[in-house]
């Protein structure tokens, strides 16, 4: 199987993150973008500009014990089909594992807890236990630097960066995806272009000193260190830092509150510096708060239909201009009407040889031109209908989801928790169904085993042996 040949800019969005970089969009800015403005952007052709700046992307997703299973199925390609229709399962063998999880993510977590390598002391059942670091650069960067082989080397170095950030022993899985097709660039380049990016799932571990409390019988030990543990704690792992001025003094806002740099923004800085220091160039750090738009599948179809419509319209105008120029309607039609003269005592028309040849030529070209104009006009009507259909679909989606995104804007955490609760309930129902099926299987196995033992017991009984001897003697 030949390796994939490139990468792309469109990265799946699975959370409402505070730091948006490169070509990653917040869901709010994505859906509410005016159709007319985005369509004008498409016509300018800026989206697929091969000279655009390359941006490095580093972001973090958080998961509970329950929610991590969905990320695991996606990362490890355990699904038979995907909501993201761009996943090409034929190319999945080209995905690269820099660290493979041989069990499930939750089983690996339990293994680390049982061996006392990490601790969940004091955490709630629904606490965020898993961090997923996602690293990415837009497509042309890889396409112009060697494609698949270059991406493997690049993300191996990015994996080493993740090891420094999270600790090698705390990383559960690290996989580079090379099987997600970039539709826009595939059409632009005329060959399959794939989206290379790295998923690293790790535990956010910090060193924590456990102190002796007042309950200790030896009062001299109270307040001293009892033990040091590796505590899983997302909040302590990703603390924001206070901004310092040129003199190294803390900066405060007008209300006296400390001005902070978000932890994920600092991660962006460290990732860019690490990769740059490792010799990788031709890209810049992802822009803080960027909302630069990119194409999803629906918008891409609208854009391509609009381009085809403009192209065919231009062809029709050229054909009509050529046809009008050739026929010279104002004068030549009149000349054609006056060609020939009627024969005496007959309804037939006599033509000069030259007039006959010209008339025949006009007729042939007119028929051809009429056919071409008819076909092109038909295609224009079809494409106009297609554009109207996609625009209507787009507007319908915006209308149906406006309340949802308004709710996200007002209370993002409540909306997130609500949907996660629904998904968790669905997951629990599935687990209950699986448990019931497993119990049925175990019950059948137990019944078969009991029947086998009962049969064996019967064969070993004196009565059975006596009967067998009597049967042999009778024969």
C-alpha cells in the first residue's frame, strides 16, 4: 500500500476551547458567518492560496473515565464507520503509533493506579482524568516538505515534546493519523491529500506532598511531609501564569486583578519553540484568538458549484458573442433573406453557387451554436438549482441551530454537561445491554458445564458401570 501524499487544514472540532489558533474555528464563529461574505471569500480563491502562512497548532482536550471511550474509538480506529466521512479506512494502516496502548485507556489507568504509579486521591467520579494533546500544521506545509515521510519525522519529534510536557510514563497512547482525506486540497492538487496530525492521550500528573494531619498521634509530625505521590490533577497541571512587565513585576488590570497568560497559550509557545529549535522552519506560532474561516464539506460544495456556474456562464457569453459576430445579425440576416430568385413557372428558388455555399455554412454553424447554447443553458439552470439547494440547506442548518449556539454563548459549561449527560446515559445503556448479553452467555456456558459434569458423574457411578458390564456379558 502506497503512503498518503499530503495533509490538510481542516481539523475536527470536538470542544469549546478558549484558545483558537491557525485554521481552527470556535463553533460560534463558524456557524454564524454570513453566507454572502463567505461566498465572496470563496470567489476570491483565498482559501486555497498555496502561499498562505503555515501555523503550528497545539491544543488540549479533557476527558472523564466515561467520555474517553469515544476519543479512544476515534484515535485507535476501533469504529467500523465514522461521522467524519473523510476517514479513509483503506489508508488506516499508514497511521503511526509512537506509543501504543495494548489494552483500553481505562484499563491502562487502572493498571497505573494498582501499581501506585499515579493516584486519584480526593477526585470525584466524574473528574477530568485524561488529557488529549493534539498537534497539527496546515496541509501545504507537509505537502511542500516531503509529505508522509516528512510528517512521520515531524510528529515523532512532536511526540518527544509531549513526553517532556507530560512525562513518558504518563502517556497512554500517541498516534499520528494519516487516513483523513482533505477534500478541498485533493481537488486543488488533483491527487489524494491527507490530513496529518498527532493525538497524544496522557494523564495530567503533578508531584504532591501529603502532610501529616492533626489526627496523627505523634503531634511532632503534624504539618510535615508524610509521603509524595503522583497526583492526577488537570487544574494543577495547567495553571495560568501571571504576566510580568519589562521590570519583571506582576501586571494587574484596572480592577486590581492579576493579568494571566492562559496555560494553553503557554503550551503553544513551548511547542513552537521546541519544534523550531529542532530544525523545523517555514511555519509560525498559531495566532491567538484567530477566527479565520475554512471550508467544511457543505460550504466547499457551495463554493465549487458557484465556481462551475461562473465558468459555464462565461463560456455561454463567449459562444453567444462568437455566434453574434459570425452571423452579423444586423446585416447578414437581411442579406440571407434576399438570397436567390424564384424560377419562372415554378416555386423553386435559384441560388448563385457562392450564395448557396454561404447559406449552407451559416446553417451548419447556426445549428451547432444553438445546440451548444442550449446545453450550456441547461447546465447553468442545473447549477443554479444546486447552489440554491445548498444555500437553503446551509440557511436551514443555521436557523435550526441558532438557539443551541446562543445557549452555548450564554452557558457553555451547562450545555456541554447536558449533552455529555445524554451521551453518558447512552453509554450506560449500551454497557447494561452488553452486561446482560454476557450474563446470558455465561449462563449458557454454566448450564452446558453442569450437564457435562452430571453426565460424567453418571458414567463414573457403580450402577452405570454394572449396567455396562451386563450389556457386554449379554452380547
